[in-house]
């Protein structure tokens, strides 16, 4: 069947109830317009003399603070409220992808409005719906599972990724040969998206090598702009994608990347808690034995120390023995000094981290990893997702008053537990899959006697966000090992703590 000029209006809520003839009149009075990815259609405050229907591509509605309020896909419309009310634009609109739009001016709209009473009724209903929705207009939460993914990698790796993604659903693969001539590339992508499932836009051999070859670009904001040296097809793939996966010399496991892109990558977040954090080792052991595959790890303080080792590929049994050697036998907090900024020099702790992690870098680890520290200068939470593992963990475990702060440029970094002892929100924000939170922030026993180090450690988490509330709000499963009666410096109770962590994980209802 031959396409009608009115077809783009058929799926627009404002025009869906109109007769075909009225939609045809509106389409005839419209003008086709193309918008390149990243280009602004209009800004907030500008006059609203027309509305736009998305024929192909996608647009972002952007709030005053730069956050994306909503995404408008094929068949959607923007700018209608300003046209109907005569008020200035209330938000800005930018092309997320190369887009083709149908611009309908106020004069063409008014002409149909005067002739067709059904449009008047549709306008009234649409305005009521928009006004109701505007009361709850807030920035979107975690990004949805990406529909269109640019894969800049050797073809054999791209094929392996497509095969892994097909275990979760339908996948369409487009490369430069199958997409046809360049004027039709946008249409080819649009047809593939309309067919359902995920779309892979495959370009061979990325340029330049990405800084983090093991992970897709997070779907927060826009994908990175194409490099100046990119070919036309590669540049197009980058502009059209919800996510960009670029693979350099080090090839990540395509199955792991597929789980992330399909929203099936299991994440585990480990809280701080001094020696009580050794229970994390037992939790990780139980998770592995249950058959779960952990792809992402986040942590704070002791959770960062344990989690970084797990992300590096060490087994829970190996982590247990490393902790026995470093925390029980060597005592990293034993180099006391005359306190000017801290009770210890911090040299033993730093030597421990160098032995544990050497020159390993976060971006090269087999599992995705992040940890958090607190910036004493800015008073903000600092998230470490790149750089040397030893440096990131050093900041996350720098207990105020016990270990000297870590200086990075103008920043002074200390234990992340000062601001967020269980950074579940950071893990959940990417929307890559379910999240398990492990909380060892036990309530303190006021009757227990505590020395100066124990008192400082207890004070540490008083200003932190409520870990229980954070876990319940953002995690799919919360595991809380029984750590009552164990001091924050009772590292010698390693085996008991590992057993308690294992028991708590085995009793939890784990995701499938």
C-alpha cells in the first residue's frame, strides 16, 4: 500500500481521532524538516508558532537544569502546548538522533480547527491530559533498556555480541552494506526499531580506542560525539545510538556486555562497616555457589576493599586468605604517630593496597567496579570509576582521624561512609540490571565500651545517608548479615564473619 502524506499524523494522540481527510489537510500544510543529532529544535522561552511531529528519529525534551524530561520517538509530537495556548515554549527540544520532522504551522492548524469540530474536541482532551501530566513532570529515573546500540568493534566480536543478545530477545543487525545508501540510513534504522527488539548498528574497528573498552557508554545524557576521523557510517552509528559499545585492543566478554545492554547485569553493592565488612566475603561466596553471575560491583570503605578484589577476578576463598594475611597478621592500622591529622601514618595501609592491587586499573578489571569517597573540600560524594584501583580504594578507606586524607589535586578525600555508606543509588542509576545491597551497618550497642579508634569509626557513619532506606529504595534484594556483638576493629573474627555473611545470603530470596 502506498504511503499517505497523512500517515505520520495517524499515531499522534492529538490527531488520532480525526478523519483521514482532516489529517491529510494538516499534512499538506506542513513542511518536512531534518534535524541532525545534537541540534536544537527550539529553546525554552521562544515563541510557539508551530508544532512538530516526529516522522523518524528521536528527540529529547530538556528541562531548565539540562536534565532530559522525556524522549519523543516516531509518531510523537512536541511544541503543541505552546501552539495551542499561545504561550512561549516551556522546555527545550534537542535531537537525540538524526530526525525527520513534519512542521505544522499555526495557520494550517487553525484552518483545520475552524472546519472540523472533531479537532476542537481533541484539542480540549489533549490539553486536559497535558495539564494533568505536567503536575508530575520530573526528570526520568534509570534509563530504559537501550533500543539502538552502536557497536564499534571487529566484526567477529560484534557477531558474538549479537548472538549473546539474542538469548534475551529479538536483535536486528545493520551494517553499512545492509543499510543501503546514506540518504536512507535513518529510514532503515526506523524500520528495524519498528519491527521490535534491539538494533545493532555495526561499524568495524573503532577510532580512536576508547578509554574504557570493557563497558558500553552509560545511557545518561547523549552518546559521545564522533571523532573527526570517523567515516560517515561510523559517525552516523554514533549519532543514532542509545548506547555506544567501542572495543579496542582488549576485548571484553561479549556475554557480559550483552547482559548489561539487555538490563540483565547483576550488580552487588557492599557497605562500609570496618571489620564487619568481612561478612561480604561470605555473601559473595554464597552468591557464586547459587549460580548467579555478578557483573557489577560497587562499594564503600571495607566494601570497596572486598569488592575491588572480587571485581579483579579473585575468588571469595582467595579474598578471605588475602584479608587474613593483610588485616589480621599485618595490622594495617598499627603505625601510630603523634596525631596532627590522624592517629596513624597510613603507610602500612597504603603498602597493603599496593600489595593487593599493584598497578591494576579500574577500567581494565573483568567486572565493572566503582567505589566512593568523600571530598572534604567540596563536601560532595566522589565516585571512582577509572584510574588505579589502589588509589581509588585508598580514598574510600581513609577513615577520618585514623588515616590521613588522600590528596588529589585540590581535593582531600576520605572514607565514603561520611556521606554514603551504601551507594546503592549510584549502582541503580544506570538501569543495567538487578541490584543486591549488602548492609553491615549494624546499630551500635550503647552499653559496649569503645576506645578512641572505635569511637571515631562509630562517628564516621553518623552523617551518612540512611543505609536501610537507600537499600530499600534502590535495591532488588537487601542482605543484612548478623554482625551484632562484633567490633568495628575485630578483624581477628574473620572466619566467624565470613560464616555469618554466607548464612545471611543463603537465607535471602535471590534474583533468578
